[in-house]
C-alpha cells in the first residue's frame, strides 16, 4: 500500500524534529517535492531557510539530507530523529562529489 501525501508529510515532520516545518507539493512530473523549512533561520530578507532547491533533486532523501546538514551545522544540540542518519548523508554527499 502506498502512503498518502499527508502520511508522508507527517513522517517527514517527525523525522525533521521540532525546528522543521514540512510540506509536500507535487512537481510537474507528478513526483513529490519535499520542502523542509527552518522555523528559526532566514535565508534572504524575511524568507525562511529551506531545504528546497530549484531543480529535480527534491525527493525525500535529498531534502532530508540537506535538512540534516543544516541542523548539524546551525543548530548543534538540537534533537531530531534525522540526525541519526548524518553519517549516511555525509557518505552520499561524498559519493556525489566524487562522480565526474
């Protein structure tokens, strides 16, 4: 059984922890686009910092990896379930950087 969009949003929100605000849109290709925003940080002006990036790579794993890095770098001491996956996220980043 495939999880509904609302169920995926709830799961991602739990993983993101108390500083994350999660929404899921549907992209032009029909795929889910995950947007995780920080409730404390701003990026430009009054716009919230977000793991969303223009382009195709906004699936669950990519967005959650970016969010995990943000928490690790900017909010040390914050507890969020996604931080348990930090070593795996760092490994994926390392592998992407090594690709030609």
